[in-house]
């Protein structure tokens, strides 16, 4: 239900995105989402797995 409340509400940031499962879920529901993580390895993995997010 949360995803439907933030559709077309501007930019959203997932802090501590890890590999990006939540970002992918939200992006698939047309939410404008960006991920941020402190771990370089998680960011690299996020970019590989979610190349079009």
C-alpha cells in the first residue's frame, strides 16, 4: 500500500538499499526511487542487478 501512496510524489530515497530489492519493487510500481548505501560492494551489486532502476 505504501508504494501507491508515493507514486508521482517526486523523488524518493532508500537509505541502506543493500542489493536493491525494495528499490526494484518500488520502481516496478512507477515510484521514482534512488538507492544509497555505505557499502561500496552493495552499491556495485545494486548497479549490476538493478541496471535500469
